[in-house]
């Protein structure tokens, strides 16, 4: 019986072929020889598996749809050069296989292949890798910290699984697509991927595709030369060039125009760019990480996002869980946020009351971690002591989750809309905004003025102008 080379652990072989029958035969043969196997029906699927699982050797067919075996070999040589690749090719394609080996493949076999010969080649290559692979020192600038230390995600089961994938993907150079709702911390995840990568000492460049006007995005990304358009008075280096040697983070990638999608795809394929108005191709070596809260696969089906660009970006896909799916992380997040908020606001440490924590745990958090942080920031502002009480926190729907107060507070008297006012008028909007500010500040005029960014004199004038009735005693006098 064929056995793998002696080792302390079982080697993992990734088998790639679009023929399901061949995959089954190879998987059975390798399993019988005591190897652990992973299978993929395409080169694109294989790259995803390589990014998520440790692999010792790849056996791949050459002729497959998509990038095929040659494209897969190129990706492995760039991203995982320590992994040997054995190519399977038809008899009539031997010259092509030999040419590919010269490009970096470890070996090849012709179909139909001999199973014993395949196992022999695998054993030889794995033995060679074991002898030649040096122990790698950790890369990055995280200072010995773990991913969990850098990302304030907590210790829930969802986040532990997420950390494992992140730690596996970060040291590679593959493109990553980060999916998640608004406020889940996609930018923090992207920064962790950079900090734990060999590119950590290089730049981390952020491009907000959602807020940059389409007409300006091309110049922002690719740069321009003097005279390319009106007001182009000097050459400008684009953000892609700025990211050379580091990481380019494209936030809200789903918002880019079809024209920009085409240019970005060409950049990902060729790793060169041309500034607007220039004819020179400039090589740029950067890792691309994209993020969005949109359903890109749905946009692809609608024809609003290029399918080839989508697959280029999603070599590895990371899904950031929303806060409502990991509420057990809220106590730790609250503690950490309060520590930093108190330092930023130059005040003594604030702890959280049990009733407040219960309220936070009950909230649905549609704004995710960002909403939690902002709620705590506001709570610290209104907290007069050292303990954060429930009434200090203003949430989106507090009436659904706030515990009953020990002493009922006087009900605020909300005036009806201004007589004859258009609900959409600026005057009525100002009227309602002042009422909301007063309610959030417990009807303390000074605090409401601070929230609105106006003077005490101005808020007194507005209250009188709109005949707003303050419930109970006037607390600002």
C-alpha cells in the first residue's frame, strides 16, 4: 500500500478538476494513501479553499472553464509560492504542460494517469518541501497582538469562527471582499488584514467609493496628468499609486459606475494603471480589499455589477456578523468603549449599571457596533456620576426596551404641529428638531442647546417662538 512520507501531521492535498468522476477517483486514491483531501470544481473555487485552509500540495487539471489550471498556477505562484502544483493534462497537450512547468509548476501527469505514479510524485514533492521550507517569522505590525485584540469583536462563537478565517487570510496576498451591514466594522477588519500581512509596513489607503462623486472617482483612484481636463494644473498621483507596496481598501465598492468597474477590472488583471490623460502604463503592486453592505450577487444578476469583476474581488469573502447575532459580545464591547470614551472626553472612569446593560442587551441594534458606540458616547455626556444609568442612554426605540423607572417621570407635553404649517417646511422641521433635542436632554435647555450647537439665548428664543411648553419645573433656570 502506498503511504505518505513520514511526518508529524497528515498532509492536505487540494484536487481541482471540473470532472466530478475524476475528482471522486482522486479523492478515493489519496484518502486510501492516508492523505487529507480537499476538492474543487474550478480554479476560482480552489483559490477560495487555499485562502481558508492550509494546503500542502495541489493537483489540478489544466483545461477548465474560467481561469483554468494555468490561471490557478499563476495565483499560487504569487500568493502561496511554497505550495507545489502537479498539473494533469491530456496526452496531446504535453508541450503546453512542459511550457507551464517552466513557468513554475512542480510536475505534470498525462491523462489517463497512473495512480501509483501520482502518489510517488506527491511523496517526493512533499518530502522536498519539508526539507526546504524555513520557519517563517511572524509578519505585520500588530506588535504580537492577536486578531481578537485588534478587533473589538468579543468572544462569541460567531466571532471566534470569524477570527480563525481572518488569521488564515491575513498573511496571504489574495483579494478579499468584506460583506456586512452598515456599522459592523468592515473598515476595522480591512485594517486588521493589512496589519497582520507582510504588507503591514506599507501604506493602508482608504477609498470611500460611496461618498466620492463618480466624475471625481477616476481621478482620485488613477490620478491624472497636467492638462488632462480643466483645472488639472499639475500631475497628480492617484490613490492606487499611493497604495503601492501596501493595501488598497475600496469601501462601498457596489456604488462604482460601469465605466469604473471596467477600469478596475483591467487594473486587477494587469496590475498596471494609466493616469487620466496619460499613455504610460504604471505598474502598481498592492493588495486590494473591497467592502460593501450591498448584495453584489444580486447586482450581478440585475446586470448592474460586472460578474468578472465580482469574482476578481471575491477571491475570499468575509461576512462580518451583525451585532444582533452576537449579543453576548455587548458587555465586553461596552466596557472597552467606555474606557476609550472617558479618556477622549477627559473624565473619570464610568461603569455601567446592571439595568443599563440589560437594556443594551435587549436592543435590536440596527446600526450595529457603530450605533452602540455612539449611544455610549452620548450616555457618558449625560452621565453626571460614575455609573451609566438607563436614562442616560438614548436609543432609536427606547420605549420598547427601557425598564420601568422607579419614579414615573412627568409626561412631556409635545405640542401639535404649527397651525397651518406644511409638514415638509423648514420651519416645522426646526420646530420638531428642537422638541427632540429637549426630550433627549431631559428638558434641560442648556444641554439641548449644546446638542443643537446653538447658544442658550438662541434656544430660549426658539422655545418662545414655537410656544413649546416645558413639562414640570423649568430645569434650566
